[in-house]
C-alpha cells in the first residue's frame, strides 16, 4: 500500500510501511544486546519486542540466539510472549 503525493506536477509514491534489511536488523540486535559489561542497565526491551511482534527477526539472527539474549537480561515478557 502506498500514498500518492502530487505537487509541482510531480507524482511520487511514499511507502506506508518501512522495510528493514536483514543486515540492518542483525546490526540493530548487536547494538541492543551489547555485552553486559559495557553499559550495565542500558538495555531497552522495546526494540526486540517490536521486532518480535512483527516477526521481523528470528532466534538465529544474533550469536547465541535472540531468546537466550533476552533470557540473560531477565526479559521474560519479550522472550516468552513471542514464542
């Protein structure tokens, strides 16, 4: 689905959904699940929850597993709620 915007005799399609690339998602997970020793307490569960709800990521997209990383951070809401 897209929206058409007309202006100055130019018509362009504007996507209504964002498409995330595979490599982008892997890098995003690496940033979210950075080693615990680097910045303790700086973990946001909203990012993996968002990605899991939309089935944009799989367990194998993060070394050791996305679910294992969530469990290591005691994020049972994100990990169990989206199995």
